[in-house]
């Protein structure tokens, strides 16, 4: 892992927040991994840490002023913006994010950020309310749309009594995120030029205007797969049922509610090279279409609610006579005899690969952060992965399908 930062040069913009002290530690961590660091401090940053401390840790001078005679003569801010492999902004305060999103160039830090064409990684750090504020959310979306990568913030205790997301990611997490970003930059994009379709989340099947049938899927696994496929260079369409997750960066998201809408959106998103069906589609819906009126109780007990089966989206696409994606991947949520059930499912649905996960209550997979999966191929071969975070499952799955498609 340390390979990617060896010989790399990082322009580190330190913003003005209490987390600036952690930026000093970040300089040490980056240098430990073999990178050289050129620090740039905003005026605010200098209220918390001195240029001298940053320079001492970096082993080179720290830059602070837009009109700095010495450095203008030597290199100038435009060169500063070019002579590196990446820019890291840590801490990225709400103010700095707003100025970046607005394209301001009022001081050295923002001028460099506007002038650079290098990949940018920001580590936000701010008060919980500031992070949650719609203005910051807008700025974040703008920055993500501009291709800026974001690491953190983490939830936890901060300088103020409140707690929640706002704490800057730890220096080692920032260094890891930078390695990932540079790794991708270096051409680690096995799905470049490919189209990937992913379904995610539950579906909601309305009973009446206020009630629906649903399930416990959070969409985390499907969303992580869409994000990993995009990071691997694919053009990704994510068809998502109702979830409480942010849209993954760089992914076209189509939001739907019901299974039938999901099928329609999937068909509209074809053609694709790879289709991954990670959604937990409701198997049944009420036979009676939901009207505009709420069903009232009348004292005689609930009226019977006949259900009809929803279309099987995976099977429909896997069995398309024309336009079937070359690689169709299904998921199987099982509570017992996981592999046997999944083998039967692969045959029944006609897909190429099934990712079977054990969703028995003890595992806490539904809605949880981890997943233990078995990969089952059409020829019956099984690969079992250890318990992993859903993001890591996504990365491995993307690497696996990219290799299958290439081979
Ligand atoms: N799936 C789908 N459309 C449906 C039902 C399921 O596309 N109407 C897809 C899921 O996205 C998943 C796979 O089919 O990729 C398996 O879903 P699962 O619910 O585990 O299997 P079922 O076919 O419902 O079988 P069973 O309920 O017997 O486990």
C-alpha cells in the first residue's frame, strides 16, 4: 500500500480550524509513506498552527501569501498548483469548501485550488450543524460534481459539546484515501469504457396512500457496488428503491419506488456490459392498486389483502433474447443452506454469477455494515470471502467481474 505514495508530491492546503493540528500529523504520515509535502496555510490555519511547524515537519518551506516575493520569484502560485501529484485540503472548513465551490481566488490557498488541474482530496472538519446545513450540502455536491474526492468527516466528539459527523478523518485515513485516489489516477480503472447497471435498496409496494409493503434492505451494498464500479472507470446507472443514502459520486441515479417501476427503469438503462441486481425487490404487491383514499377500519377487522407476484427483474433481464448484458450478476439473500439455495437460484434465474449472503438475524447483514458472501458461478464453483465491510465486498466484486469480462 505504501508504494503509491513513494516519490509522490502532495500539495497540502491547511484550512483554519481546530483540526489544523492534525494536519501536522498528516504531514508526518505522508512522509512516512514516502511522499514529499508542500504545505500551504490559509490565514485561518495560522491561528491554530504556525508555518514554521508545518515547514519543520515537511522539511521544506510552507507557503502562506499570494504575493510572496520570494516564492513568486522562485516558482509562483501557478507553478505551485502544478508541481505536485495531488492536492489535499485538510482540514477543509465550511468556509473553505464554500470558497472552493464558488471558485474564489482571494488568497494563496484558494488561488492554487482554482488554478490546479491535479486531483483534489478534501477532509472536511466542522461543527455538526455546519456540516448538516443545506448550504454545506450544496457546496459538497458541487465539489463532488467537479470531481473533488471527499474523505470523512467522522462522527464523534468534537471541540463543542455536540457530537455527530464533523470530525476530520484521521491522518492515516486521509493518507489511505489519497493512495486510493492516486491508484485510480494511475490507470487502475479496469472498467473504463464499460457500462454498468446496478439495482439497489428495497422496493415499496403501496397498499393505500399512506401504507406500503417493504423490507429491511438499506441499499448499502448496492450503492457501494455502484460507487466501486464508477471508481473503476465504468459509466454507472444506479436504479434505486427508497433509501436514506446519499447518491454515490459520479453515478447516474434513477429513483423508483415499486418493483414494476424498477423493471421499467432497468430496461430503459440498457444496454449494459454488466448488470448487478443487488436490490431486495418485494416479491409480492397488493393485487388492488392503491387508490387515493386511505383504507379505514370499520370494526369488522382487516379486509383480506390478496397479493400478486411482482415481475422478477433479474430473471427478466438474464433471459432477454436480445440485448442481454454479457454479465448478469444476482444476489441471494438466504438464512440457511446458503450455497445450495444459491445454486438453485442461479439455474432458476439464468444469471452468470450469484453473490449469496447469509441474512439470518445473527449476522446483522440487513442494514449492517459488514457482509459475509459466497460467490457462486454458473458452473457451480464457489468462492467464499471472509466477513468484510460492504465497501470492500463491492471493490472485490467489481475487480472480480472486471476480470471475468476481460478474460
Ligand atoms: N430479484 C429481482 N426481482 C424480483 C425478486 C428478486 O430482480 N422480483 C433479484 C434480486 O435483486 C436478487 C435476486 O433476484 O439479485 C434474488 O432475490 P431473492 O429475494 O434472494 O430470491 P427470490 O427469487 O425472491 O427467492 P426466495 O424468496 O425463494 O429466496
